[in-house]
């Protein structure tokens, strides 16, 4: 069954929040003790070069060693994971004789960690495992453990059951999903995000904002997701401008880590048209996922306001929006400016000539299945145009 169908194939709804989460400054030092609950000897640490340079991988390696665990580190990742990177990580996992994976990094590291444990048990191509094609039926109900330690506050992948990679044969960003891919433990340590520069801080933060807002506006009956999404938006309205202004503000960094995690908790309800617009922008033009969301979200909110005006107003009020029509979209554009982001897609190299192909790809993307207002290819073209 696909991700979208997971809660819809039955006559009743599924609400599921099972992850163990450690939060607090210094909590990364607990990673060894936590890992010891799931593995006895060896783990693979999956991270990226930036995290290694910042000394954050060393912190976790030390904790693992202290708990008597051997670790091998794999840092061959880019910001948009490819199949080749996952296969290299899977080879490192096999060579190390690892029993589980610790991810230290942003969404890419956490997603690759999940895909490595999938690959350790499944021989099929990632194209066959595509969630949109029902690939989850090939993924075992039990996988080796993943422990996720985010260093950015954006994707919330640390409590998510899905991973995204660009599949070589299709060139498309592909979602792989299975409940067994859920990390066993998420460790949210705000000290690990203190050194993230202001640009990525703003972009990843806007991804978290988009998750909360799209989940809140998504169709479906999920009061838990709605409540978590609204609280996530409150944290973001308070703390995203603070961390952008002062990256060393540990309390605000903690708030953003919570909000990012809450965004992912809430989007099990569903996402929306903004993610369908942003996925082709990243896959085709290499635009950062969070930035792509930031550039498309106001137009999507304006588009959805016709069908869910009360929800749009309520979310807008959190960002100080005026209660009139279009207020939420305007407040989001102002926030974007405050965070030093460009005012539209044309500023990042998107032209009118790109739009028909992007719109066709957006229509194929599964995320808009959750959008409260149905989207046609023409709507996607109009939404891109409004976001230029
Ligand atoms: Fe996202």
C-alpha cells in the first residue's frame, strides 16, 4: 500500500506516534547508551563531510566507543541523495559487519541511513521499491535499527517512516516508505545545530514551516496532527527569526528542532500542493528543498484559502497576519524577506520556459493528494507563475 493510502485503505483512521525522543543540550552524548539497547558490537555512522568538519560526528563516535561499540563512519553524501551514494553506504555497512545505523546530519544523512538498512535486507531496485508503485510490500516488517540525530531543523526525518532518493534510471526524486524504516530513537540536541549558517537555517526552517502548514490544511480527520502542526507553527513563528538573527541562541535552536520534528509528526496526515511544486524544482534545477517550499508556499496558501478559509486565517494569525483575504500569504512573504530569502523563483534561475515541464512533473508527484483543493496541471502552471 502506498504512503497516501496507508491511512485510507481501511474504514477507520490510523494515528501513530511511536518514536522514543531524547531532547536537550548535550543529549547526543547519550547516543552510545541508546544504541546499546539495539546492537551489541558494530554500527555504521552515516553523516556528511560538513558534519565531520564541524566535529559533530566525533562527538557521537566518542559516545559509541564509551559504550563499547565499534563504529565505522560513512560520509559520502550530497544534499540530495542519489542511488549511487546509497549503494556506497550499503557496501560500507556490509564491509563493517554493522548491525544498525546511526545518522548524524540533515535529511540526507537520515534518509540514506534508512535506505541502507532497507538495502541490507532487500535486493530489488529502488525503482521497484517506489512507494507510488506500492513498493512497500517488498520491505520487511522488521529492519536493522536506525538512530537519528538531526543537525538541521527541517525535514523531521528523524521520526519519519519515509526516505527520498533520486533514482538513477528515472532521474526522479522517489519516496521509499515502510513503517519498519522508522528510527528506533531520535536524539534532538540543539548544540549540534548551533554552527549551521543563517542561509541553510532559514531554508530548512521554512521546510519545517511548510510541513506544519500543509499538514494543518491537508484534508482528512486528524485532530492530533492538527494540534501538533499548530504548536509547531507557534514555535517556528517565535524561533525561526531568532535563530536566523543569532545562530548561537540555544533555546531557539531547541525550539526549531522540536518544530521540525512536530512538522514530520503532523504530516502523516498528508502534505499538499507546495511539496508537489517544490520536488521538481529540486530534482530538475537543484534548488534547495526548503528554499523551493518557501518560494511556492504563499501562492499555494492563497490558492487553498478559497476552500479552507478558517484554517488559513488561524494559521496566518500565528504569523501576525491581518485577518483579511490573502493575509496569511502576505505574512509568509514578509517572513521570507525577513529571513533574507529571494522574493520569487525567477531570482533562483527559473524561467517561464521551465514551467510547462515542471507543472507536468508536479502533477505526477504524490504529495498533492493531501491538498484540500484538487490541483490540475493548469493549476500547477498558475501556481508556478504566481511564484515567479
Ligand atoms: Fe519537506
